[in-house]
C-alpha cells in the first residue's frame, strides 16, 4: 500500500523529459519520439535534465551533453572566449 502522504502531487517527479529541444529537430518521426540507442537516442542535459536532444540533432558523440542554458549560452548569456583576467579576448586588447 502507498503511504497516505504520497498522493498524486508527486507523480510528476517520476516523469522524465521526453522531447528533443534542438532548434531544428531532424528526426522524421518528430520531437516526441526517440529510440533506445543510436543517432535518435534522446540525451538529457547532464546538468539540469530539463532539456533533451537526439544525438544526431545536436551532433552528440559522447555520453553526456549540456543544454545551452547550462553551458552559459542561453538567453541573455554569452560565453566569453577566455577567462576574465587572463589577458585574452577583447579586454586584453586595450592599450596599456
């Protein structure tokens, strides 16, 4: 028997993200479909697990993948070409 405190409110916690969030999904069966392995396997973000992609849609060749938001490339974010203070990138080009 399920404990009384564990009711329908917790059902959503068992759900796994199940769609391809690539800007252009290439799978002919659609974003909501995936295969168990191979190029159409759905890989979830290794940081948040709230986004996913088919291996082929985002050219994922490893077992891990990180979405743009977690990688620092999401809306309003920009990945700098070099670490701050390293003397590289635009800030390092200023006249001394």
